[in-house]
C-alpha cells in the first residue's frame, strides 16, 4: 500500500475539500444506484487523490469504489 498524505492549510480549506468530496460522492451514489456504506473510505481516497492531482479517481473504480 502506498503511503499518501493530505494536509490542509486551515479548517475552511478542509471544509471546502469535504464539500467537494460530498458533491462528487453524491454523483458516485447516483451512478451506482444505491447508498455507499463505505463513504468514509471513498471521501478519504477522493481527498487524497485531489491533493495529489488525481481528482476524480475515487469514482472510477480504481480504488475499490
């Protein structure tokens, strides 16, 4: 497993990242047609990927979505 780190400059930056993840996850749940019980893992991967410049991978199935 690759070690990945995510850091945020401030609480508002973290809140904005959570909002972006929430919006993307809503689209993901719409695509899969049911609630995702693993949403915390999905959010975490999305946020790490976004900081690494790989935004959008969490919904692609590449991370076990």
